C-alpha cells in the first residue's frame, strides 16, 4: 500500500487528475459500502481516507 496512513481528497484529486467534487462523490459511495474508512485529523479540518481492513471486506 502506498499510503498506509491515508490520503486526502486533494492528493487523490491531483494523482487521478480529476476534480475534487468528482473524487468526493466517489469517496461518498465507497464509504457507504464500507470499502474505505475516514477520519478527521485533529490538527486540521481535513479528512483522511484509507482502505477498510481486509478482514472486514473478506467476510462481510
């Protein structure tokens, strides 16, 4: 995994070369089906996204 600590929407947008709004829309769908998880950084207002655990994906 290239980002074990998670990745921000801005970084994803830049690496995928897609608008932030498009990335946010996709992330919302992935969060709904629990493919990814998110958490808010305590020192900023940014959300960090990272894959859900392999165990929960395999057995749900």
